[in-house]
C-alpha cells in the first residue's frame, strides 16, 4: 500500500541491464567455445507499466560510472513501481509541423547490408573502399586508353561549399542547428559515484534543463560539468530538482555569451506518427543524433532514479528513436527542431547474469515538454517543485481495474485527507477511480502520472466506482510543496 504523492513505502524494482556493445576487434574464442560473461555492472532501476510488452523493467537512460550500494524505496519513502496494465489509447490528432526529411544533397554510392557493432562499420568501410577502387580503376583505364597515354585519372568532388549545405528541413539541418545548444553532463559525487547524461540550454542566462536522476549523485556534494559540442567545458550547480517529475535545472557558473536556447514546442499538439530526433550521449558518445517517430502518447511510466530509491511518474511520449544510457536529460525534437520532450527512460528486454547496462529496443519515453517547462519555471523561481494532489492515498497494485483508494494512509493516517480535495468531493476509502477527465485509469501510478500533468487549482472530473455503482466527482486539485 502506498501514497498517491505524499511519500510511499515499498521496494523499487531492480533489473540487470543488458550487455554493452562489443568492439569490432574483440578476440573470439575457438569454434564451440563459450564466451566469457561480461563484467557485472550496476543495474539501472525503473519500472514501466505497459501491457503491450512483457513485464520487464524500464531503465533510466543514464550512464553510471561507479557502482554503489542499493537503496530501498522504503528508505527513500517512495512507492514501489509495479507495472500496471495500460489501457488502449486513442490517438490525439494535431498538425505534425515541419517539412518532410529529404535525401542528402550529395549523391552517394549504395552500401551493402549493415550489421550492428563496430565490426560491421569496419566491414562497410572496407567494402566501400573496394567498390570505389574498382570504379576508379575502370574509369582510369578507360580514360588512359582513350587518351592514348598511361597513368590514371581521378575525379574530385566539387569544392563549392554551397554543395555541402543541408536544407533546414532535413535531419542534418535540424541537428546542425540544435547540437550547439546540447551539453553532455558529467556528474561526480563526493563518494566517487557518478555518471554521464545530457542536458540542453533552456535560456540565455545559462540554465540547463535535464533529468533529476542525471545529477542526483552530485547534487549535494559533488562536481557537475557541462561540455558543449565544441568541446568547451563549464562548471555547473543545481538550481533545483524534482524527484517525482524527474526534472532538474542547472546553472552554468560562468556561462559564455551568445547562448542559444533550444526552441520549445507544444507537446499537447504532438500526434502519433510525427517524426522525432533525439540528441544525447549514449554510453558516453557525445553529440549522437538518432531519429524515429512518436509511437504513442500518454503512456503511463514509473521510472527509477538509478539508485533504487525514489521513483518518478509521467504520462510519457513514447518514441522508437534510439535512446540508450547517457541520453537521459537530452532533448526529443520534432521535425522543425523544437523540443517536445526530455528523454528519460527506456524499456529493456529481460536480463541475465553477467549483463551490464541495457540498450535500446525501440521503446523510449520522454517527459512532455509542457510539463517539464512548468516544473522548470517553478524550480528557477523557488528551487523547489510543487505537485498537484487530490489528497487521497491509492494503492500501487496492478490489474485492479483502476486506482483504488486505500483503507489508510502512510503511518496509519486517514486514506482521504480531511478537508482535502477528495474529501470535499465525497470520495471515500475503497472507491476505485477509473477515469481522470477522459483518460482511462487502470492503476495508482497511472493516476499519479495524469494528476502531475496538471497544476494546483485545476478542476478535473474523476469517475469512480463504489459498491458496484459508477459516479463522477468534480475535484479542484490541491498542492504539495517539495519532495519530502
């Protein structure tokens, strides 16, 4: 039993991440030999409540650099994040914005089938060299024969820089404009714990928007640095962070002049099928650009902070753009280059002994930028987050057909706070909330994620069941200040 957003008890789910990429020149054993297991690494912790995939944990795509002792959710006073079933979602239509991505301006020779890993990269380069050599040799022989002379003839590409420009509507054009405003964040705690994540320029004053779990290890006593795409590094400090939202704001200590904030889009207008571009530092590879589409909206996700402690809840944008550990905190852009989300978590396959961090399987989740912007503005203003609440404790159980109001709250307190929003609306312990406005609610985490997309003072409609009967109630959301 746990509390909707007042601190909950339980144990955060643990997952053993998958095997990291193997270099191309890694030695191979004799035929039939068994490969040695990969070194054990710290598992990323998170849970993604999705019914469309096997019940495997989601991982915050943040690259830890040193293992540390696991922390139970009970110690952090947060709820366990069970993966509740997800209802079927209706698509939310909106104009997708932005031109269709075109082909590169320069023609190129077709490549053979590619395989994953560095080995395939080397192989692809070798094949390209052989093909180019064959073509060049044939052309050179033909030219020499025609001219009646020996030697070879080479053909050079035009040196005209106009030919190298990319249209603003292409992925290359969007990336070229956005990359100077994206930073790789290195967080080093005083105890040696730390990792690598991503952030982006939020305003001209030097504020950087990122995930809380990226900076949590160095927030109290540690070092934070932000490295721009041109290689320049700047010290940074935490302005404020919100564990429940998994959002944090940093400030560059000596920001350079001429900072260019990324343009912010409208995540409410995103439609399933819209093109996406993710920028980050997967596995420490800074300035990596990947593409995909919006696969789903309003996906209920409960993700861990990487320490096995507190959890965050979001009604996320789902994308198939490749997102891996180290992408955390980076921008998810639309086809115009506007930020529509903050990449925060990934769903991974099952784990096995000896595996380290999980990698992308095409299921990534981003915090909608509209919600993240509200949180960032509050953090810059006061340094602390503000959460909307209904003033009721709900269970975290899955497959309950809704968010069930518990018999009692944390520490034996009433499940429905006296004179709180739920109490004034007539809700009682045992009621099962099945809808939040028009969104179907199937569990406690789903309800929390939906509540947190709103602001205190918003008036919402809750549909609930009591003694086999369905009723509705108008609730004006209350507020809770801070994470404690």
